[in-house]
C-alpha cells in the first residue's frame, strides 16, 4: 500500500464493522482511485478538508460517494470516474453543453467540468433555499459536501428504500423544494427520482444535481414533467391519489404555457 493510500485508507482493527468497511475499499480502489484521483484526494487532505476516507456510501453509473471524516466532523466526497464509459448514459444535451464549456480535449477535462457544473448548481440551490447538501469545495473530479445524516455520521437513506409512515407531508415538502428550485434557482433537476432524494429526519434532500438545466432550456418542461410522473407513480404506490400533471404544475410547470 502506497503512502497516499495508507493516508486515505488507514488500517483499523478495533471492530468487525470497521474491518468489513476496509475490505470494501479494495473493491472500489482500482475502479475509482486512479493515480491522479489519489493525488487530488491527497491534496484535499493536506489542505485540512478531511483526514480520512471512511467507506463507500453509494456507487452510481458515473460517480462514487464516500463518507469522509476530520476535525470538523463528517462529510461526503463525490468522486467522478475519469473514463469515456462514464458518458455513454449522459444526456446528449448535457454532454453538448460540457463540450462547449471545455472545447476539444480529454475525457478528464469533461469530467472536471461536470464536477464543477454540479458544484455550481448546488451553490445556486443552496442560495435559493432548496434542500440540498451544503457544497464545500470542488477540485478536479472531486466534490466535497456536507454529509446528510445523523450527528454520529450515519448517512441518510434514499427515498426509494425508506418507508414513509406519513407520505403526504413528505410529498408536500418535496414539491415545495422542487418548485423553489424552479422559481428561485431557475433550474430543473433533469434526473429527479426516488433514488436521488434522501430522507433526513423525515425531510427530503435533493442530490445528484449534475444534470440540472436552466428553466429557459427547450427541454426543461419535458424533464420536469418526467420527474413529476415518476414521483406520482411512487406516491400512488404509497397510497396517495396523485396525478403527474398536477405535480408538474405544482413543482413549477405552470411557468410554461
């Protein structure tokens, strides 16, 4: 194990759970932590942003999220994988926008622009009062944000895996947050579903903002309607009489004729 890896993945023997989490590091290290990514993470450690990468929280098609810890508590580190395969499922309109931003170049530059894109969207949503994780810093293919979870550092689960004893208040709060995103931040999420809404103390938190688009984009109404239909199906299964078109209007779709 190299010095950088030893710093990021310290060996621990105190508890069985910790050892299990350590073993999971080996499963993702080769996939996510290439040499350049390790150096980028080491830079954030050196700057005091966090001290340790604890364990993997989630693995997505394009990025992995890890819990990190340090003197200031816990955080969530999103690492975008640097690979051309990452962009196979990326929406054409978003990929075109990234290419306009960085011009011709490597996939690495596109990934860096993508990470910056999500960081900027998170900052805009935070300023608008949308419930999103507080972004801390973006560097290359890394995005560090506050951990959404308990004070003890237990990450909050996604909505898709969380039974809601009273789904109606949660839906109302979700609709309010999405509408604030549309009206105040002037953004449409672009990929919102029960998989990327966390349940934190019974409240919704929106994550994965890398595919957000301006409300002025021609595809914005279509994408918001798709998100609304997804949630209508989900909440109907939870017993609520919800229609997608109604959610679309309430989430900000009434801004378009």
